C-alpha cells in the first residue's frame, strides 16, 4: 500500500491542500473525494453519522478512523476513545489533531474490548468481500463488552445497476453486487487496487445472525444508506 490516502490527509493537515483524492470502481467512473470532507466537523456530518455519535457511550473504538473527526468529537465530549487505522498518514494526522489514543492497527489485530465500536463512512467496506464478513463479525463480537454495541453504516448500491428502463443489468455470474474493486489516485499516483464492500441491510442481518449477533436498523438515509446497531 502506498498510503496515498494518508498522504492526502497529511497534505491537508499541513496546509498543502491543492487537489482532491480521485476514486473510481469497476462500476463507476472517476469521482472526487474532497479532502475537507475527511476533516468534517459534527455539523457537516451526514445525519446517520451524527446519530451514531449521539448513541456512542462508554469505552469506544473508532475503526478506520481516518483523520479522527468522529474520535475528536467524542473525545471533546469527555468520552474515552481509541482510534485505529491501517494508514500511517491517517494516524499521524490523528495525533497532530489531538487524538489522545491513536494506533496504526488493522481491525483484526485489535484485542481490547469496548462498549461501543464505530465503523463509519461505509463501515462494511473494511470487510472487503462477502466471504470475509463472517470472520470480521466474529472478531468484532469478541471485542464487545457485555451490553456493548457496534454502530455501522453502509448502503444498498443496487440502484447503481439500474439502466434507464429500470432494469437490473448485473452479470449473473458476478459476485455480490456490493463487492467492488476500488481504485484511488492522488496527484497522478495510483494506489494498489483494493476491494471495498457495500452490504445491503438484509445481507448484514443474515451474516450477523449466522454468527450469533443481533442486528437492528436504526435509521435510513436519503440515498439507500442506513445505520445499523449490532449487539450480542
Ligand atoms: C472511507 S475511510 C473513512 C475514514 C473515517 N472513518 C471518516 O469517516 O472520515 C476508511 C478508512 O478505513 C481504513 N481502513 C481500511 N481497512 C482497515 C482495517 N482493516 N482496519 C482499520 N482501518 C482500516 C482506511 O485506511 C481509511 O482510513
């Protein structure tokens, strides 16, 4: 991993913002991911994220924390938060922004236990493929304190496969429609391709039930997106 995501966060944090990250997928063209969005304050966050932050309590883990925006909001409220990310640049930025407990670590390497685990900005993306969902959910379950909760957002992206006549065009031999190849570039450098998973609520629910977890829809957004609460 070249950590272009982290490089972009560092540039923005250090006052060197000139261009945005460019993302695309196997089913969509280039799209800008504006760097200021990755530094959003509570008032600029989507309602689903605000909802998740308001429900966060106890000892909290922010998984895939990015620049630490969610962590900082909760930390400022006096809550105890640990922020983890696999991007070195992201963790450096978190520390520069004042996150007290930020660690360069992947979710599967985390071993402490928490009352609230946050996975926000399409949290299911971190699972990468449908095949890996059960391993990630089982691991998340092991990180929950008694009465703990996992707050996670995602989208049902079936709408991306609708043609002008309202027909669904996906190749029937293809993998699950939310399993995408994700490409990222920054300042003309290309990141190694990665997998990114959008899980519709029903599939998340089924996967949770299969590993002995409950899953509840807390809120739906304006564009096929939702916030779910997972618990034992
Ligand atoms: C879409 S960004 C979201 C960043 C932040 N949560 C936000 O809302 O601004 C996803 C983040 O997850 C991190 N990530 C990806 N896979 C991860 C893993 N297995 N464990 C921890 N973090 C991961 C990426 O490096 C990236 O910072």
